[in-house]
């Protein structure tokens, strides 16, 4: 019964919360009985999708959002090049997550800017500039943030920190091309349960996706590919050339469950 309904019955806020805790404990006891009754190895609940009682699967997934030090927002940071498959993984995570799960990324903030914020003709502007260069003998675009571009990066970190502080579970879809991005994001999410995920894809496949999409500046992927995974180690790595978005999402949740489960 939600806290509001308990309050409507004449209980104060503390009594209402205790009531919710009692209900949660009873549901936890039910979960334990169901988990013990499940046939075969559970593999963390993620490797046998479709073979378990749906309630058992939901309850196993719910363990992901518990932390031994109390309820804390969970942040799953996906870092990879454009067209690496991050958006599809984020959508799969939303389907699997037992609670509301927000998905935003650096593109969320770039989409809010005017055309004057960007330059793709070789000029360097205050926002973001795509400057043509050569990598391995191939023409590519180097992504250069100006002072306002760096301001957007800092603003995105402040936003994600505020979401974590408000208790929102979230997926952050990012592309790291300057050190300020992972460093600032780590500082911003210091109080959250954060899982850092590298989303990998062979360059040839990512470039093919880039061409087929038709909404990306061709040459961007190659320019990003040489930098994006050079900044930090990950808690989990997935390769979208050999695994579906669903399989990648399940692998990520398995790592998250193992890391934050209270046993």
C-alpha cells in the first residue's frame, strides 16, 4: 500500500513508512521462497531468460536496485562511439529494469542548442566544432569543444548529479573525447551506485551503421574511435557486433547485480 494511502488511514508519516517496510519484508520473504523453489542454476537471473517464473525474474532484477548501505540511485554509464549501439542497449535496460529508469545523454543537451552552437566547415566556434583531419590516412572529423561546449559538458554532469541526488535511476549515454568528460562525471556521481560500461563495436561495423543511418556526419565515428576508450577502465564491457542489445543489457545487469547485491 503506498504511503499516501496509509496516511489516508490516519497514520503519520513514520508509521506509514514502517508499514511500507513491513510490506517490503513480506515481499522479500516471498521472493526468497520463490528463488529457492526455482529449478536449475539461476545464473544471477540473467542467463536463463524465459525459463524462470516471471515473478522470480522480476524479483532477481529488483536486487540490482538494492545497496548494502541503503537505497541509493543507480547510474549506468554507457560510453562508446556514435553508432556503437548505446541507444539500443539503453532501451533494453529500460525494459528489464524493475523501477523507472531514465535515459539521457550528451546528445540530449546538444539537441537543445541552436545551429550557431556548432560548426562543421572547419571553423572553431564557442560550442562544438567538427574539424576535418586525417587519421590512418582517412579523412575524419575531430570533435572540439569550445568554452560553451565545455560548459554544456559541466552542465550535463550537474544535471546527472541532481538526478542521482533525487533518487532517479538512470542510464547515461555518453561519448568521451576529452578528459573533462569522465573525470567530471566521476566527481558528479560520487554518491551514486555507478557502473561504468564500455560499449565496443569494430570500426568497420560502426562506420557502416553511420552511413546507413543517414543522420550522422560521416567520418565522426572514425574520429571518435581512436579516443573514446582511452580514458578509464570499465566495470563491464560489451561488444554490439557479437551480442544483441538484449544480451548486452542482461550482461550489464548481471555485473551490476554481482557488484551491489547484499547477498
